[in-house]
C-alpha cells in the first residue's frame, strides 16, 4: 500500500485533466488505490504528443511537489514506475532517432555559441514585433519550466565527483539565489508573472500548456532521474545556459519596448549576467571535468545538447505557427469541474 499522506495543497497543484488513454490511466490511478490501478499497453503513441507528454509529466511531478489529492507514497509505486518506464522508452527512442548524434562535444558546444544573423526564434519575434498578449502567453508557457528552475539538475550532483561536482554546485548555488529564498530564480519568475498580471501559482498554467511545453520539462526530468543519463543532463544544462543570455537580452528588450516596469525585468536581467558566467563554468569545468573522468560519456553529452535544441525547436515551431495565424498557442482552459 502506498503512503496515503497527502501533500499540503498550498505546495502542490491538482491532478490535470487527461488528454488520452495513457494520461487517463495515470490520473485515474493516482486518484485511487495502487492495488486497483490498471495501465494500458503502450502501443506506438506519438512520442511528442499530448497524451504521452502529459502522462510523463504527471508521473514526474510525483518526484517534485506531487499533487494535492495524491498520497506521497505513489512516488515509488512499482507498477506506476514500470508504466512510466515504457513511456520513457518511447520518448527516449524518438529523441535518439531525431538528433544527429555523435561524440564531438567541443564542436557541438561551439555551434551553440554562434548566434545566427537572421535568427527567427520566439525571443526574436517578441523583441521585434511581439505584443503584450504574445509576451504574457510566452511567460505562461515558460512557467512550467521556471517553477522548477534548477531542480532537476540537482539530481546529477551525487552522480558527479571532483571538479565537475564542485563546479555544478557553484552554478546551482546561484540558481537557488545564493542562499536567499527571495532571490531564487524560480521565485524571481513567480514575481515576474505577478508583475505582468499573470497567476504566479505553482504550475497554474499546466492545463493550458501544450505537449511541446511539457516536453521541455520532461526532457530534464528524464535525464535527471536516471543515473545512466547523467551525461545527457550535463549536456542539457550546458546548452540551456549557453543559449539563455542572448535570448534573455532579447526578452528584456521586448519588456522594455512594451513598457514593462523595472521590477518586472529583474528576472531577465539576472539571467543576462549570471548565465554568461555559468556557461563558461559548465563548458570548461562541468563538461570538461566530467569527460576527463568519464570520456565514454561524450555521446550522452552530445545527446543532451542536441535533444535540448530539438525540443526547443518543436516549441518554437508550435508557438510561432500559432502567432503567425494570430491565434493563441496555449490550449483552451478547461471548464471548472
């Protein structure tokens, strides 16, 4: 029997509405007794689709804050973990199939450092022509990620040693506000949401987040929860920190152009400065230290970098595609139960 001690509602979100048979099985199970849970066969689902991504996100959330209606013991329920493993195999197989692969870590990282002259990503759109509704929508999307900022990367700390561990902890210390709760990056993001009139509550926009938004977070959780994928998580962290400063600069310019208050710009200003330092530490000390100790992980580091680019490209394609049609990129808010 799972521990039926419930998570404090103020710290957790509520279970989401299912988006298909896989997520329905997970949500239904979590509302009931583990002994009566039933899970379907995983038969060739869309690895990036709404159903599989929500099912994974729901499973993974048990390792973060959990759900208000769900007992804490579900985190290690063996049958749910078995089912999650089947979902993960589908997701990971698709990631491996859809990236170039290889083991040239230095070359892959160098490619990230080159900003295209004709960049046309989401941050470029917001910087040059985005309206307030575009920016607020983007912030709602990214809340799913930033409510957990730096959390999944902490899972790799006990799996590293020496220089790589020490350097990664130094970066994480900054991400968590240098010991000051009000300066944690996740807190700064919540403050940003409130400043622009959005709800800062933990995972408040989960129901409206499409699969491509969930996949951004699921990627980190997948890599973080598996020791075998520690190299991929390090690659992901490096890719995220390298790409953040230029995009944060563009987003700050968008905020300024649209008349945002100075207080609401703190989050992006912090990332312009901090992540420029972090990317150097990650490239030289974390990635370099890891590969000095375990050179056989080079291919996994490349996987982490390339998979991050792939998932971010899916997100950008969805969001920009909707905006160019002048429609929302968020899912419709479901009616209250």
